[in-house]
C-alpha cells in the first residue's frame, strides 16, 4: 500500500485485495481533518466507507456527482479521518464484493456474495495499515463504518459480524432487498454495548424493489430488539443517488457523534 499523492486534505494511493482481485490495483482515499498537520499529538477517530471513488470528487464519481464529503468536513471542521477504497468496477464485481449473501438480479444474473472476504481484508489489512500510518484512535469506540446502497447493506453486516471493530455505522439506502427479508446476519448478530446505527431510505426509492419498505421496517424493529441504538429515518423526497446521500451527511454525522468543531 504505497501512497501516491496528496490533494488538499485527501491522500490517494493504490491498494490490492489479493483474496478478491489478486494483483489488480484500485484507488484508496484518506481524508485528514483540519489541523491534522499542525497538532502532531492529537489522534482522531476513523470512519471507513465503501465506494471511495464517489465520496470526494465529482471527476472520480461513477455518475459524475460525488457526496462532497470533504467539503462538508472542511466547512464544519469535524475532527474525523475518513478512509475509503473504490469499488470493483469489473462487471458485477461491486455487487459481489459488497454483498454478504448470494442473490439473483432481476435480469437473472446470479451474484456470489463475497462480502465476508472483503470485510476480512478491511479489518485484517486495510485498518491496520491506516492505524500504523496515521494518528488514529484505533479502538472500537472510535471506529465507524458507512456506505450507501450495497455499501449500506455491508455497513449493517459489518456492525453485526465485525462488532469487535466497529461501534458505529451509517447505512444509507441499504440494499436489504438482496436478502429477501430481515438478513440472517441481523437475526443472528451479536451487537456489543453502545452499538449505534443510522439507517435510512429515501421516500421516493422504496418502489425500486418489491417489499423494500416492509423489509426495512422489520429490520429496524429487529435491530431495536437487539438493543442497537438505532436512528431509522425515511429521507423526505430522497432518491437513490449521491446527491440525496449528500443531504444526509449532517444527519448521520450527528447521530454517530462526529460533531462540528467549535472555534
């Protein structure tokens, strides 16, 4: 994992995920908060996110519109490191890597869920690299995870199955439909103390998949029954897009406790 360059407060370099794509390289991003270079004694919590290419730059985003996450964090001076890796862009590679379950697409494509292999790499290689090279607070209470769509599904999965590493998560428009109901990893998940989850869905996107509203509400109920500190939200007029998810940033950052830094 060799750093490539430095753009503003976003560092970029290339990584490999041997268990998934061998020696194929993909871009990784790390956002460093305001003041990181000046206070060399301060350490920061970290939020790991999916679809890193869609977070910071419109020019890198799949559909030409990013979350504008760096602008939000800069403007609010939120003391948080964000570490993210771009998805697998090859065919159905993203769907496979970002799913902990096997499922079938509407067009009949069968997707083999390799989400466990991805998460094993993230917690076994990527997180240790970040903790070694940056001034992080590496403990569970200061480590969060987040993503949208299939990345949102993976966020719920990570909080359920890798709770020893993550205490907080933001799952935007999670693709729960792929599980056909309340996911088994939620039903059987062991959530540690102080597990916090923000989970939303746009009001205009429920119709994209049958039973999604029912699955969403049942999953929320199950999470609450498991004593997760859940904020479940229907985003007004929200659709399945980066522009909609960008509007949710202040909400989920507040829920996760990553608050603006006052002067």
